[in-house]
């Protein structure tokens, strides 16, 4: 397989840039604003060529008495077709001064444009791989501070939805998955995709993991999550790694492997199921807080200058905790009694469209 050839070529590479770009055409996919098929491209340009033939025929028919014989409209179409295609049988020729002037200043440029349409269509179809190569090369040279999502199943898709709803640009998210169908869905949503197994260091290098800001690990099995986390931490010592696991007993393994945060999906779902049988409104509120598109949301912000020294319980926002030097202190902890310079607040935010736009702007400003 071509992907296996990529792995062999880059076995000793320290960075993804060591892999030749032309070997990545079947591995990396960069979303484009318009993804036209070769047949649609040919059909569109063929339509342009027909319009050009009709336009020249109309001009020739208007001056129909300036040719070697009076022209009907069919004759004008025939003359236009053989002239623009440079066939030139010579049975119909311009003989008057006006017809020759029209031929010089209109028909000849139209002939050049006609040929450019035909040649341009052929070149566009034949150079598609070259265009993709240049696009991948540009992406490799410019990608920085992006988020990598390893595994585009239910958890991976939900994570991407939360990132985009929180203001992240889809072009700043890279999805790694071995399933082409899952990657096709990701590409339709404007995400950069890498086809391969996230446990492979070469695949991680292709996704520029060493320059990533954060990595979300969401495979289908816990043992795979451990392997991926170990590989990511080795290649990206400073990246934030968030991992999803099914069983709580594996949480410590992920933390030892280098994860910054571990989400236990089965236990979290089980707790919500238990709470729903006793107090369903609590679950509804939790789902509301976890849904960034509407209602309430848990957000983080920098403290204002006039809030320094204040008790976070007395602020206008509903504060849940204080983040200080990367450490989270709950609102009931002694460390969170007063707000210090440089602290960040976790609070409950009303998620209106205006507030979402402000949050997205704040994320872009931080970037």
C-alpha cells in the first residue's frame, strides 16, 4: 500500500517535513471551497466554448454580406465553428474591409480564447495531483497551534462539534482515522484529514503533532488510547493531551502515559443515567451546560482589573472555580477565597448569539 511505503520512507524522519509531498496525496486531504470533478469541469468549459461559438456566429451573421457568399445563420454557425477550431476549410471567407476588421479584432481573440478553454480543461484535469501537492506543501509549511483529533467516531465528532461551537476554525482541526468513510465526513465539514493509524509515529508526524496545541484521543478501545497517548507525548512534550476511555480503572494508566486530562465515558454516562431516574431536571441542566450552541455553557475568562482581590462568590458571574498557574481550584476551596492577578475564572455563561461571537473573537485574539 502507498501508506506503508510512506512509513518505510520516513522511518528515520524526525519531522513530517522529511516525507516527500507526492507520497502524501492519498494520505492527507485539505478541504477546498469547491471540489469539482473532472467531468463537471469539462462540461462547464464545453458550455463556455459553445457560447463563444454562438457569439462569433451572431457577429458574423450581422455582417453576413461581407463574406464570399451571403450567410444564413446556419452558415454563420458553420463559419464560427471551423474558424475557432482552426480547421479553416476556406469555403467561407471575409472579403469586405468591415468583415476583415471584425475578423482581426474579434474573431481572432475569440479563437485564442476558444483554444485556451480546450487546453486549459485538459491541463486542469491532468494537473490535479500537482495542485493537491502544492496545497499539501503549503499546509505543512504553515500549520501551527492546531488541534488533532485521533478517532472520528461518535466521541471524536462530538469533540469537533464542541470545538467549532466554541469558536475554533474547522481548518485548524486535523482528524486522524483509518476509516476512509469517516474521513470523508470530516472533510465535508471542512476539516483537514490524515488517513492512518494514530498509534503510528509516522502518521502523527504527518499531522504535525510536534506543532499542535492540543490532541484529543478518542479511539474505540482503551488499550489503543494508551498506545496513542504514549506516542503523542513522546513527539509533542508540550501539547495538551485529552483522552477518552471507557473504564475508570484505566484512568491512571493514561495519566502515567502522559495525558493531561482523562474523561471516563462509561462512568460519566452511568452517573447521568442514575441521576436521571431520581432528578431528571439535573440531567437536562447538565446536557444544557455541555451543549455550546444554546442555553447555558461553562466558559473560561480572564479576570478584569477591578476584580483582583475580590471573592469570586461575590462577582456578577456564577463562578465555578479559579484556574491559577494551570491548577483548578473549586469555588469552595481555600485557594479560591480571593482572585489574584493572572487568574482565570470558570463560570456559567448565557450562550446567546452575541456572546458566542464575542467568545469566538476572544479565541481568535488569543491565537
